[in-house]
């Protein structure tokens, strides 16, 4: 990675390097957010199924 950074700095493409790092960070944050959102959706779905099974158990669904 040092060689890549050195060649970018020698050519004066520091703005491109900064843009790449920003885009990589933003993409990583998006992937993490979507993964957390999917996990929260699964937990909520499990909660709703448990509530439905309790309602069936106690006869509230009639």
C-alpha cells in the first residue's frame, strides 16, 4: 500500500486518493447499516411470531 500511496502523491492526485477513501468509507458504512437493518427486521419478525403464538395459546385469536 505504501507504493500506491507514494505514486499517487508524486503525481499530485491527492484529491483522488481522498475521494477514494471517502467513497470506500461511505460504502462500508452503507453495507454495515443494511446488515444491521436486516438483523433488526429479523428480530422484529421473531417478536411478532412469538406474540402471535401467545395469542393462539391464550385463545385471543377467536
